[in-house]
């Protein structure tokens, strides 16, 4: 049967979600597949809605995997949580249609990035925020974020996940056009001193959210005007990209699917 799982993780010690060489460090996919194999008695491959980078967190990651129909979804959830490391948890599990795919069936992904203004380090918060020493102009950042709405070529801020070294060498470049469905920058109502950047799109480019956040922060610092931010977006030029904001502030919070495809 095809199972979908809602997965939460603290990405601090992981080299990203996607399975890779053991020499590069542990991955969330590796932890999940190891636990699933122990329950299923065979190797099982996991597909994720978003391949989060090294150090990025998730409260709304969705995965799916095919397993023999020996256990129901609730039993799978309990068994996996008993086997997974303490920084990964299956928050929910459901049986889904056989053709459901966590990545390709998704219609949008939502990310939240947290920026903390605090001159002195905050030991209990810094695993999950980007701490900046000076206050930022949230109104200017919000105005810049509004310019992201709709369909744009976001090449200034990232590359297609389907681009490979071989394809680039051959002169093949995948589309960097994406549709931003929601974009806002607000003062947090939950944590003092925090700014929250929320971005939802049909899909994201590699590195896109963190480069967008860094560029929005430049607007907040007064180093870049809203008009200059608009010019960078319109340029669709990777040479004009800002460095990526730190991974620790980023969290995948939501993945949406067509109505009825997945109900938790």
C-alpha cells in the first residue's frame, strides 16, 4: 500500500533531507528509510515533497512510500516513532491512492523564515532563527515581498533542482519560472523581537527562499531600496544574487495537495 506521512524534524545535525554519501553526514531520508526497512523487512525508498537543505527544519514535510499491507497507518506511525532518532517524528500517517506522490502531486509548498533582532546571542533560540544585531525596517521588507507575488523568473535567487553539472555543461538550463502564491513579512505575534517571512509557491528553486530572505533583509537594513529589489527580481540574473541567509532560520511548514488527495 501507499502510505503518506507528515514528518517533523530538527535539521541541525542533518546534511539535508535527501539521501547522499555517508561521508557527507546523516540525512532525514536516510533515517526514515532505515526505520521503515526495519518494520517492512525490506529496503523501501521514500519520496519527499521538498528536499530541504543542510540545517533546514520542517514541521510540515510530507513523504510517501510503498510497503506491504501488513500494518495499518496508525501502526506504522507508532512503529516508526519508536525507531526514529529523537530529532525526527512522524506526526501523522495515512494510506493514500496508489498514484499519490509527495513531490509531484503537491500544488504548493509553504516556508517560514524567522529573523531575531537581538544584539546579544540567544542560546536557546539560535538553532531556529537568524539573529541580526540591528533592527530591520519591516514595512520596507513587506513592500518588497509583495513584488514577489505572481509568476516570475526567479533565476536571481536560485537554480532549478533539475539542473545538473552535466546538463549545464551541455548548455541545457531548466526553467526557473515559479508562481509565488503568498509572500509577507511581519513582526511575530508569538516571539518578542522576531520578524517572520512567509513564502508560499507552487514550487521553489534550489536556494531560493534563503537568498530571497537575505535580499529582503538588505532592504530592511536600508542597503537596498524596494525599487532596487524589483530590479534584481526582474533581472533574472544569478550574478546579482545575494548570499543565502543561514539555514537555521528556515522551516518547511506546509505542503498542499488537490482537494481530497490527502487529509490528515
